[in-house]
């Protein structure tokens, strides 16, 4: 089983959202990382036959999915980033509706839906209206509908967005359970989710794949570019404004331990440390938000501390 | 030497072809000398080789086609057609089940309201006007179900399924067309009863033309406007059509006379073509338009 993306391009009003992307996906979990607007959702929509590519093609086992049509979609499971539902539907209605769209026999669908609701922990809420569900419950319902037809290709667009840590762990485990012998394409901003469950990582930037490989191999591409140094709080603020700061930890003595992703040591005495996937992400997207999102966040924390929101710096 | 007559022998299995050829050439043999026997054998071998090569080419082409599109190349048998029809019918029935009775109830209310009006009004103009109002009301009643996929943001999920968003839209159109046909038939019957001089066909024409105009305008509005405003715009269009019918009844009552039936027939035909074009555009949008993917989540969480 193989899903090939061949020179895939999608333009909206001549502006390319995905530009000449090629990859071959085989059974396994693929983590798709990228900043907002990198083209992840557009790419996933094309993989799911929701959007037609402007150029290039997607082939499943050599056959163009545009020509396969319903035959390909019958093997597909998709959880969109923000999916809707009919307001008067209960969880079971929603599942049965999706089963009907996926061509499942009505009697078999009832059994399968009940089984899946049980598996995602929603059996007790099967008759509750979907609009009364929390974000986590909706996402669990979303993953349940995505696997109703036991798909060969499972596409999950930011499935853990907005979930609390406990729900996220639960959701991650669900995905791992469902992903046996399937091509799973999972996009997220939450790097740790990808770190835990992905076999392969695809990093997207400005509509293109900029990095691809196994998590450890990909992370090793920034080996020797992640530094930790102990500086004063003032210097930490300066670094946050000028460099790609991954983390700042303020100490009670007025100093701070700063973790920086940079090609060269940011200050004298900085020690090179083992990189993580998060460091890689911040290093790759360091140009997208000036000095880096983490740096800005660190500055934010710093300002809050100064204003005494967290009790001030001691 | 004459060539082997394929038509006479028909399509034979490969073994029998060789036997038939041998028998044919044996009968054609002029003399029993060695040279002519060798020539006959060589000719048979050549003929069989040609036929096998021809068949191999045909088989290879068939395999290639099957490889590219295994489902579509298969010749549709009667049972496959029956299965396809029953699958489609079961999908449309499933959509009807999930749509519920809202459209039917709204439509029944609209027809009942017009029947009440009929009981108090008199004359051709009033009768024609009420049929027009009923036609416009019936069309508006079905719109919330027609636009539900987009309003509720489920188009993206539907597009990724075996029966995609276009199939869903087509199935919903079919269900609503059935319910609307029942409603229009009821209007025609009541119209014939209320104005026996005009008859059911004229009442049907008076209802059908504004029905098609309303359907077309509502679909056009719902396709171009995002969010809940689409429903408001569509309802406003329905009101505008009703107001137009009222204007005709007030200022040009002769339009509702039997003599002007051809005008209504022409208007109904033109409106039906417009409605057909809008329905086609709606299905095309459901299948591929990126615009259909945006939705206001506050609409479903209200």
C-alpha cells in the first residue's frame, strides 16, 4: 500500500498554498508539522479529495485518486480541523449518518457505531446531542467517525487542538490504537504529540516540505545548534528579542537559564545541548515570527512578572 | 487458397479452432504430395499463430484497461444495474430519514394557510394569486434542508466520504422535489376545487412558475452568501416573488385569466430552465468549490 504525492500544487487566486510537493507514504504514522499558513490543511484536503490540486496528482497504489473517485474515498478516514454536525443530531445519529455516507449497511453500521462509541468512551453519551459535548468529546467523536469504515488511509488535521493534557494523552493513545497497518497523516502544532506517535516527520514551510525523516534523524539536523546559557534577567530579555529562544527559566536569584536555537553560541560560555523536536520546530520557523514565538512568549512572561501578575521577580 | 471462414465457424475455444482449421484445410487439399502437405501445415500454423497473437493483443488491452479502472471497465450486467439502483435508492432513503419531517411539516402548513385564504377569496385573480403564494412558500420551505450541509459545516466531511457532498446534495434535491411535487399537486387540486372554471392544470401553472423562480433565486442567494444571511436572503427572495404575484393581482388581474395561460406556461418553462441551471451550479459547488468549506460554527452552537 502506497500513497504518492507527485508534484502537488494548489493555488488560490494564483497564490500557491502548496507548491510542488512530492512524497511517498507507506503504512505508518506521519506527523505533519508547520506554522499557521504553511499549507498543511490544504495538503490534507487534497489527500482527502476535498480539494482538487491545481497541478500534480495523488496516486494510491499507482492509480490517480481523481480517477478512482468513490473507490478511493471508500478507503479513507478524515477528521477535519473544525468539523460541523447537524445541530439536532445525537452522537449515535452522527455516527450513523457518517456510516451511511461511507456506504455501510444499516444493520452493520449500528453495531460498528456502538462498538466505536464504546471504544472512544462515549457509549454513555450516545443519545446526547452533539452540541452539548465538550471539545474533547467532539474530537473523540470525530476520530470514531473517521475509522467507521476501517480506512486504509487516515488523515487527522490538528486532532489535539484545544484539548487539555489528559484528553490529549487519551487521544494520542486512541490514534496509536487505530493506526495499525494504515497510512496515518497527522498534522499538529503540538510538537510533543508528533514526537510520541509519529514514525516519520514532514515539516512544511511556505507550501513546501523543508524537512523529512524519522524523528531522531530530523532532530539531529539541528545538533550543535541548540545552546543553554545562564545570564542575567536583563540579558535574557535582550536574547528573547534578538534570537530564537526556545525556553527561559527565571531563577529566584535574578538570573535566568536561556535555551537558544542558533547557528553560533549566542553568548560566551553557552553550552551546546541535546536538541529536541521542539527546538527543531522553533529553529525551522524562527523567521516566521521575528525573533521567534518562544522569544516573544518569554518576553510576555517577563513583562507579566515585572507587573506582578505572578508575584514579581524575587 | 481461400482463407478460413471465421464467421461460419463462429467463436470457438482455442483447441477447437485448430481442429476446425485442420478439417477445413484437409478438405481443401488438392493432392497428396509432400510439398503441398507441408504448405498446408505451414498455412495452418501461420493462421493459428495470427489468431493467437490477435487474441493476446485484445486480452492485453483489456487487462490494461482493467488495471487502470477495474470498476468502470466491467461490463454492466443487469444484476449490477439493479444493485446500483438499489444502493442509490437506499442512500436517498437514508438522507430522507436524516432530514426528518421538517420540510414536510412546513410545506403542509404553507398549503393549509393558502387553503384558508382560498376559502375567503373569490375570482380568478385571487385564486391565481393564492396558487402563486403557495408555490413560493413551498419552495422556501425546503431551503433550510437544502443548505443544511453548508450552514452546519459538514460539507468537508461529506466530500471525503464514498457518497460525497454532491451525492448528498443530489439526494436531498430528490427528496425535496418529491415532497414539493406532493405540495404542488395539493395546491392544484385545491385550486381546481376553489375555481372550477380554471381547473387543476391552470392552478398548477400558477403555482409552478413562482415555485421555479423562488427555487432558482433561493439557490442563487444561498450559493453566493455565507452563513445564516444566506437563509435570510433566500427568504427575502421568496417574499419578493410573493409580492410580485400580489402586484400582478392588484394592477393586472387579467394576467390570472385563462386567456393568459400561455404566458404562465412560458414563464414556467423559462423559470424551470433557470432553476435547473442553479441546481446544476449548486451540485458543482458542493463537489468542488473551496467556498463551501467555510462555515460559521456559531450557527450550530447557537
